[in-house]
């Protein structure tokens, strides 16, 4: 490992931690020195730190947690990028839980590390002469969408510091947005600052009109620093909620029967809201299965409840959360488990598309959501977690479950392969439409209260207000009121109504 110590945008010293010798450097600018060292020591990890925390670095933890080359770790109690980024960044990566390893592109110059073989890819893409904090965040934001795994990692430091990071200026924030987002988001940032903060940074906005968006044609490969030895006797359970899809469930069970990796048990939670009904899944007893079948029948419908029943019955090392109308090939389970074990991944969401869909992402990346019907999770990371019943018969339970995982220190990673085919079966679902109390009024809440609840629970204040602005603009063309002032008045009432019902939902459970 190579250690670069800096202070006030100047390199103080560079140390080869293998030999404990000071190294020569030609530039005092930290970001320039980064790339010089990357070329000279391509197969080493580069650690950077502010002079104030050098004696507090946990080098042993860095060796333990730095498992993949495509990793960028950093830690600080505060962020260089200001909270206003939430107005235009609609992802889970900026509401960082500081006491766990949390996926985030918000990087600090206080302390961090990256493998030089990954750092060198940014040469010629980012400006090496810019200040260190801006450059690090630019690099992480650009790299994260291309397979660079970025984390806030508190274990990097022995004693958590209250170091106050320098804050980005408004003009540089607009520059950052213009470099990393579509042009419209720079305008929306301006709009949100005017509406929500009564600030009018028009000059800062105009100065970035000709700033170009950064782009790169490179991607990151998931390469372990030290080859992990896979364990081939890990057990896996499959949880499948089902309602009125007997044929599709049967076909999926046949896919599971053909797996080249032996399953532990398949937990089927069958629902039917008819109190006089009995199970229609006669094939579960009539046929022999190579795995143990655990069949639960309930008259209480709802995907959250069904999956929670399944989670209570798990008795394995991994859990495949599946829908009942999907198809997989015979090597699916073996391939997924091999990738998870080889790369030390604890939660993955798989590509799950209809036959007519075109896959737009073929890169392994940190995922902003979670697929409740197409994910595999390490079972011990699910302890204490439940699908929140507040979202039953609504929207947001899968996003919320993903946030529960992240807040527990579990990253959710998207795997483009192997693929799951989603049939989107037309039968099944709710036998009778579940009608919420808020649907009975003359004025309907906007957005749906379950969506609002998820936003209130899992977003920053700025993200919630930014979502409100986007919803207002998108919804205008879809509703009948064309007078913008009247529409604004109605929209405000709908928004307040949504928050009211979201709070009632939250208090009811």
C-alpha cells in the first residue's frame, strides 16, 4: 500500500507502507500526484489522508475490507458535496448511514483508498488540476455507474473524527451537476433553490452553460485482490408467494427441479382471500420433488405478508426471493451463488425482463433499488428485516426493503447475468381490487400515500422537495386543469393530503 498525506491542497509526504520508505513526488497538487503514483505503482492500493488523521488510520481494516480491485473506500462525518444535491439526485446513495459500510459516491479527502489499476482509468477523463475533494467526488460519481464500487466505510478510521470537510461552493455545485447529469438537472437545481430556499444563484447557473458533461468509454471488472475459496455446500432456500397462478408456479418449480445446484427447500406461500377456499396446488403432493417443499396456505392476501411468512421459515445460507411467474435456466442458482461467493456479495438483484424488453444495462453495478421477486440475499443478513406492512397493497415495499439492507451495511448489487425471464402473467394478483380509504374522496392524494411514505422514510428533505418539483412538472400534462395557477393550488392540496395519509399509515402499524 502507498500512503499519500496532504494538507491544504498540498502533498506533505508519500510513504511506501511495504518498505516504510518515503517516496519522491514531482507535484505538490494531491490529485496530480495521485496519477503519478498510479502509473508508478499500478498493482498497489493508494491510501490518501489529511494530515490530521494520519495516526488514526486503521490499516488492518483496509486490508480486510478491500477485497475487490474495483473498489473506492472513503470516510468522513461530513460531505464536500452539499445537501442541495438532493434536489436532483434521486438515489439511495446520498442519505448515508455513517456507522455502517454504505454505498455512496460522496467521497472525502479526509481518508480513503483506491486500487491504482482502477485509478489510472480516469486519466484524461477528469481534470487532475482541480481541488482534491472535487476530483474525488467527480471520479466516484462517474465511476459508480460503470462498475466502480464506492463506499463510506467507518472501519477505515480507528476513532471516528468530527472533522469538518470543506463545502463545495454554489458555483462549483452547478459545475459538478453540469459535468455529471443531463443539462435539464442544472436548470431544475436552480428552480428548486429559488422555490425551496428563496435563493437566486442565476449567475452560478449561467456560468456553467457551456460546461460539457463528462463521459468515459471504460468499465470496471470485478476482480478479487486475493482469490476467495468458494464453499460448495452452502444451502439455498427459495421463497415464492403465489395467488391464482397454478400453471406458472408449476413451470417455475420444474425449472427449480432442473437446477444443477441442489436446493435446500422451496417455501411456497399460497394466498386466497375466499374464506371457504382450499389449496389448488395439488401437484405439490402428487409429484416427487428433489427439494423439500414447505407449503403455507393463508386467506390473508398481500405480497409483504406472504414474503414475511416465507422469511420466518428460512433455514439456509442464502435466500432466493422469487415471483411465481418467472423462468430460469438450469444453471441459474449455481452461477449466482458462485458469483456471490467469489466476489463476496451479500445481496444481488438479477436482470428480470419480459421477452420483448431490451436490456439496457450489461454491467455489474451498485443498484439503487431492490427486486423483491428477483434477488438472492445471504440469509444471515436478513435477520431482523421484514417487508414493511405499511406498504401492503401499495408501492415501495421493495425499495424500502433495499434501504433496510443498506442501513444494515449490506450493499445491493445488480447482476446482468444470469437472467430471469419475467412472464408478467395476466392472471393472479388481487381477486378483488383493494380500495384504500384515500381513494374515496373527491380530491385524490398525489402521489400515492405509500409512495409518499417511502419518500419520507428513505429520502433526504431535499430529495423529497426535488421529487415534488419533478412530479408537479410531469403531472401537469396528464391532468385536465390547464390554468397553471389553479393547477398549482390543487397540486399543493393533493401533496398535503398525501402526506397526511402517509403519516396516518405510519402511525397505524
